[in-house]
């Protein structure tokens, strides 16, 4: 991971355009190739970012095409980062005065330690993959990727691989997490095309909408039924 704090202006181009004027910000470059720009608020959410796979090219300001053709370059800008995404979109970060530029290796993260209910829910689903559909099988729990483990790797009734992310409460963050896993897994030729399932006891409407937009299926899981504490034949209605 590379951490940079300094003056920068940011321009995004792609499906839309966006501009952040020069200001002091935090820039993170992670081992998975992602680049994100943060202000001193918004908790974890960046002002702008580029998800992997993407490429980062760093050029001295004096050597940029803009300076060469027009001479019109802000004297504060020392170098320009060009981050290009897989769909042709780009993030241009023009850096001025840099206060901190630090790089380190974090290593493989062990992943979030789930609470008792969530961990038990994952184990129950691994033992009962038919909760997702007839003919499903569990390949592996905690299937490791370069950015952390996917809760379950399964095969559906057609034998295709499916990555399953398990949450007690399904929110947008969980969908984003599964999206990142799928981006990496779908680049693995040994797996082929991998689709995603977001499984939880409750799933918020916003998470459902985002999952649908990403091509991810949502499954609401009955925890008590999986534990054998609730039987449909015993219900009055």
C-alpha cells in the first residue's frame, strides 16, 4: 500500500465527468491496483476512486501532453497520475506539494472476524447448500483471494462456480465486498465465469438494488430453519 498526503486536483472522465479543485487530500494506492482519493471527512468513503483492474502511470508535470502542447500547466503541479480503468474511464490526479509519501506491504489480511451468529450461519449454509437451490454443492469455505476470503465457493446445478457472501444483515458494503471478490475470481482461468450470491437474514432495499445492478443474486436465509428449530409443517399459517 502507498499512502500520499498532499495538494492535488482530480479529474474523472468516463460515463460522466467530475472535477475536484486543488486541496489537501489523502491518496491510497492499494496492492490490488485500486486508487482512491479521500478528504478529512465521510468516514471510509472516498471522494473519487478507480477500482481494479486499472493501470497507474506517473509523469512529471513538465512532460505532460498539456504542458508540451500549450504550456498551460499550473506551477503548483509537480507530477500527474493517470489511472485508466478497464472500461476506458480514467482518473487524472495532478499532485502539488506532497507532505507524506509512504509505502509498505500489509500482507494477506485474515479477513473480518464474524460474530457468532454470522459465523454459524456461514457454517450452516456450507453444510446445506441446497438452501440456494437443488443440485448445489459446497466446494470450499473461506476461499482465499488476493484481497481476502470469500465466505463460500459453491457449484450450482449446472456445475458453474458461485461465490457466496454471507451476512447477518445485508447492506451495501457487503455487495461492494462481493463485487471486488468477483472481479478477481473472474480473472482466474481455472474458475471460468463466476457469478455471485449475496445471502443474509435480512437484506436492505438499497443493497438489493445495487446487487441487481451488479448481476448478483440475493437470497434471504432463515437461520432458525437451517438450525432445525423451525419446521414448516408445524406452523398454523
